[in-house]
C-alpha cells in the first residue's frame, strides 16, 4: 500500500509520522479547553468529539466521544473501528470537501496530550528472547540463560495500572529496600540502579470472558503504544524471589500519547521468528501477527545533548501481543476494555540494539558514553525518549515520542523512623 493522500497540510510529507494511513487516536486539550478525543493527521489534530457532535461522523451505536477517552469506541468492536476509519478517511482524503471538518482541525503545536484511554489493568510480559537471554546470562550463566518455561509460554506478571503515565510526565527516583551481595542486611534508600525498558504496549478493545484463541485475541486488540516500564534494578534484585517484580516496577510506566491502531499496522505484519520448540496448539501462530516497527532509545543528560543509545525492531519479540493476550486468558481470566499488555524489553542481537541500560552496560561492568558522560544506569535529570515507526511506500506510520525525566528522590518519606533492619 502506498501513501493515501489528504487535503490536510503536512499529511503527505513522506517524513511525517501522521499520514492518512495512520490516524492514531489520542486525547488532547488546548489552553482553556477541556480534554477531548482526537486523531492526528499531518501537523494537526482532528477533534473527533466535535465532528461527532456536528453529525458528520455517524457510527452504529454512537455517541462514542462524550468522554475524554477512547474506551467507549474500543469496546464497540472491530466492525465499528473499521467504520470509523473508513469515515475519517473519506472526510480527510484528497478530493473530499473539507468544509465539513476543517473548522475542527487544531494545530498539534498548541495542544497538550493526555492519557488516551482509561487503563483498566496492566500486565507486563517478558517476550523478547535477546533480552531474556542477556539478563539470564548475567545472573545465571549462558547455559541456564532462559528459564525452562520460556520457550513454551509468554512469562508475565500483573503490574500497577495506577502508575501508568502519559509521555512527558516527570517522576521521582523511587525509594525501596536494597541489599547488595556483600550486605548482611537490607537498607532503605533511593534506587541507585534505575533503568529503562523499551517495550510495545498492546491495548485490549473488546472484553472477553473465559479463554480465547490467538486469532480471537488478535481481533480484540484495538492498537499499540510505545511503553517504557521504568525499573529499579537494585530493588528488584532483593524483592523478586520467589514471586517476581513488585515495588521495583511500581514507580512509573510511561506510554506514548497516540494509539496506533491495529488496522494502521496491518501492512507491516510479519511472521513469527523461528521456533526452537513447537508451541502447544492453543498458542500457535494462525498467521503473521508480529510487526516490523523500527524502534530507538535516546538519552539526554540534564543540560546536555541527546544521544541515541539503542536501535532495534519489534520483530525481535518471540511472542506476539495476541499470544500474550491468549495466554493471559487461559485460566479463565476476564480481559477488560482498556487492559494494557507490555511486551517486555525489546532487544536485538547486538550491543547497540539492547533495550535496557542493564544490558547496554552489562550490569554496570561496561558503561556507555552519553554526551561526554558515562552511564551504567540513569542519573537525576536524565530524559529518555522512545521512538517508533513503520516505513511504507512513500510514507511512515509513527507513534509519537514516549519520554520521561527522572527527578531526584524526595527526602526520606519515613523521616524520623529508624529504617535500619533489625539483625
């Protein structure tokens, strides 16, 4: 598929992230106005809430955009998603009469972007093989890099939906219990090994009750966002055995502000990587469900310049989002509109394609250079930006930036209490 041309200025630039082929879904506001739903097109946002209210966006079962979130539309299912996409394309395509919607176009430059949907639950997976092997090699040795179940199921854990924030939201370095290998007892301190995780987040649209197949799960996914699951590695090392991450992953999870729909990513589907072991039938791929999405991570120190520290691709994931969702449902777990599934860190086979500082610095043993500084883990004032795009024939489908800045830890939140462990 080539570029679908639009009458909107900026939508036909081959280097732009938001052509008519994309139409990502977000929530925006301008100074003095309330947040509302919109789609990005070129250098503008189309206020779909206003277009719906004007009667130029009739959909079965509408209205869908009375609230500043995409959940109502997401819950309506694939047929309504397709109808919305077709109607928006017809309104914005080159040759269409712009008078119906031109007054509802808002320049992107003057907007503030918000969380695009109400997040019901958050689950984080561990679906990138290179990442899993790198981390396993560091902690268990190359012979036991992958856990014995890794090639059979998408490993995951239930996280905190309440700590998911939109791109641009700064947050404080977390405090937690830390115990180094030479320490006789844990101490309570700010994390000194704070890290990033380059991930792709899948968003559940239609809910389910009971187990679903991989094909059914694929149809349930409304779209995708970039996701940075910030991680306190030193807190994690002490707490994760035997139940896995807890407070180490509860500080913040940053997502990009635009939901790139499954339909927009359809032309960029690719087959799964080769399987070393056959999956059980309920998890096998019914077709190409992975995506060719170029990804990069950039780090900017406080008062410094940006350095791209990693480039990789979503094709490196071993399990697709549909497989993750299907596995999540096998116990009978209901899946809800607005559930967010993180892919786990996406790393490639080379050092410059690793998706976390833990891997890039090999646990601190091999720090990386960033604008004249060195980094093993994040310092206060560091800003991290994730970017992603799919390259089509004369166009690209972009996600927008996913960025966050680490602020210094607060004063001891338990000031006045002796936080030393009793020994």
